C-alpha cells in the first residue's frame, strides 16, 4: 500500500490524490483490499487516458496492471480471449498475432488496458465499440447480504450489458472475455471535400472510414477504409511511416507549437487553411 501518492492523467487535466493506493497481484488480494476498505470509495484505474472528472476522488485507488494474463480458447468455433483487467491492448494484440487473430474493433491508443477501454466505450471506425464484443466479465464486488467482498461472473442478459460499459460502477473488473476474429487487411486512401454529403455517400463502399473537419479551412478530410482480401502491399509499411510522421506526430506537434509557443491565433488559422 502507498499513501500520499499523486497520479496525473494522460491529458494533464486531472489529478488523483487517493488516501491509499494499491497494485494487487491477484484477485484474492483485490478481495482483501475491498474488505479492508468496506464503506469507502474505491476506484480502479488503467493507464489514465480518461479526461473527465469521473476518475478523480480522494478514496482508495487500485492499479490493476499486474492482472494482465491472456488465455486464448475456442468457443463454438470462435476464438475467445480471457484477459486480465490490467492487460494493455497492445499486449493482447501481440498474443493474438501469434494465432493469426485480432480484435474486431479497437481505438487508436493501444496503451489502454482492456478494462479501461471497454468501461469507457472505446471504439474504432465503422464497427461497434470494443465492449460490444465482450461475452463475459469477472467482477469483484460486495455481497448484498453479507457485505463481504466476493467474485461474480456475468455472462448474459442485462447484467452483462451493464458491465460492458459501466465506468466502474458495478465493481472492480478482474478479467474480461472478449470475442476475437481472424486478421484482415484494410484498403485505405484519402480525399478532401467541402460537402458533408460526400462523406455520408462514401459510408456504403467504405464502411470503416473516418473523417476530420478541418477548422478555418472548413473542408472534410476523408480517410476511406474497407476490408480487402488481397495480399498486403509492399508499400504498406512506408505508408504507415508517412502517416505516423505526417499526422500522428507532425500535425500534432505543429498545432502544439502554434498554440503553446507561437501563441498566435492568426498563424493557427493560416496553418489549417494551407
């Protein structure tokens, strides 16, 4: 147990100041912590990518990073992964890659934990949120009769639906069972349009697409995407490097420079227009 710790979220807009912080090694230790702090406010955290005040509080903090096991099994001809709540998505993807499998949907940031991602509605483009593919949740909570900490398995009906995206309100998620699928390639290209109707018309042939509205330029930057059965292009890695440099880092660093260093609204408008 650690006391007097402070944790800042990824966006640097929220600070957590718990009265006690734990990093339990297994579910039995989680139950012991819950019994020790019965009646107090207890929160679990992942990689602190949430931006809202929902994550803050001065109670007990549980960091579940040590609950990160991954077990893969076939269930009715479909691959299902049982994943520890604190397992990062990038580790899960690595384990699935060894089986030629992947997740149905995932967000851009793979540093998130599986419990944090499903609990906050994380999603990709053109598909359901990650929580939609969850078929089971293992929770640590208080028994309504005895008041003792206990483990509950949710695998069907409204309880499962609630646990899929509960913001931590049903208890401490210990593990998640999530449906997976075979790996696939995505075809992608970009266009720009000043009409929203062009974006919407492209949803049919490109169901995985996403788009960005560029302020001050007032046009739509459309990332057309769909599954493709053809072999991966030899230029795919070069394209990813371009995307990483030009968009993931280049554009963001440019915006940060203009906003935090230059501090010029005129330059920001000019940059987006050009």
